[in-house]
C-alpha cells in the first residue's frame, strides 16, 4: 500500500521544503510508484529550466546608481529635509535613468571575448534595438550576462 | 537568506540585491526596460523605507516592496506584461558567429521565458521568486502575504504548467 499520489509534495521535495515526516512519506511512496517518479522527473525538468535561465544585469547598473545616491540613510532633521529636497525622487530617477542610457556601440567592445555571455548580450541588444526602433520613447538599456547567482 | 538585526545601508541593499531585483522583473515581464524601471523604483523605495525600517525579516520586507512596486508599475501602465519579441531568426543570425550549442542554449532560454510569460501571474510570480530569486517558501509567503501552503501549491502547479508548455 503506497497511499495517495504525492502531488504538490513532489515540488516541495525538490525544494527541500518538506518536514521530516513528509519527506519520509515521499521517499517511501516513490519507491513503489512509477507514476510519481515520472512526475518528479518532469517537475525537476521544469524547475531546472527556470533555474538555468541566464542572470542578466544592465552593465554597471548598481555602480552607477550607488554613485548617484547618498551612501547611507540620513536622519530626519531640518538639514536632512534640505538635503532631500535637493535630491527629490524625480531628480534621482532622471539621474539614474540617464546613467543607464548607454551607447550600444560600446557594449561589444566592453565585453568582447566573453564567449557565450557576449552572444546573450548581443542578442538582447538586438532585440532591444528593435524595440527602440518601434518605440523611440524607450531608453536604451545596456544588458550583459553575468556569471553566477 | 538572513534575518539581520543591523539595518543595512541603501548602498549595501543595491549591491546585494540589485541584480536579483532586475532579474525578478525581467523574468516576470520579459521586458528589459520594465526591469530597469522596476529596479530603480524599488531601490528608491528601499532608500525611503530604510529611514523607518524596523529590523526584522529583511528579505520579506525587501521582496514585499519589490512585488508591490512591480504590481504598481503594471497597474500604472495598464497593460499586460509584455511578451518577448517573436522569434526573430535575423536577430540571432546577425550576432557574431556562434557555436551551435550556444545558440541551442539561447533558444532553450527563450522557450523557457516564453513559457513563463504564459503562466497566470500568481503562478509565474511564485515560480520566479523560488527558482530565479531563490527565496524559501516562507520568504515567498511573507513577500506575497499568502499562506505557505498556497506558495507550495502555486509553485507546484506553475511547474506543471511549464512542463506542459515546454513539451
């Protein structure tokens, strides 16, 4: 007797999100149920497909934004209010957006020789160029693939 | 994921989480412009929020802000998340000469991204927070303000739908 099929316990099993009792039940069930073993493989494939998506980041994104902003939050005082008034959200957003608008031509040079990462980046840029050609209001955001999580 | 007593600086948050925030938005929307806009908006909200932040589950706080900012952006634009551009062989073949296996990898990524965008939002969000951002079920529950059991169910059903779409 292997009991009811495992259903959503299988995804939680893959993610290490089961309690000890649940995990024991899953392992025992899988030993005797080919249907659940097949489903586990399918779920693992879908999970792996998403987890293997490349990690993307606009080039220099974090560095540029952090350069535009105060390094630490400031206490709420009259002086701080004055400082904040000089860095209103709209001004900050405009500055950050400007920092992200990069010359597409420089991207390949900056990342040349990075193999597969360059291909992903170039493809993204090609696609983005198409978008911009359709909608000139879009800003040109430089995309690179980075390694690791 | 940590529960820190110390309040991080805005700069630390940007460096530690900026890329994940960008990827969260990109995988949910399929649009690099939306992703960049979202990341900027989130970091702006974080900067403001840190002034009054009470130490606790920082990741829960951060991803709640991120999720709400994304939903606000979608509502503001009053349009559905943008599907990726249709397969464009010209775009791929115009890239510098590429090994077949690299192109195959890119195609797989496109297929997966396309399938993700076909999932109903709640399922897509749960899958992305789990498999792209790397949050635990408990952290996803805190971010989305739903029970952990619902998180488990959404991730499972989302993956089953993905499997069907990917064939």
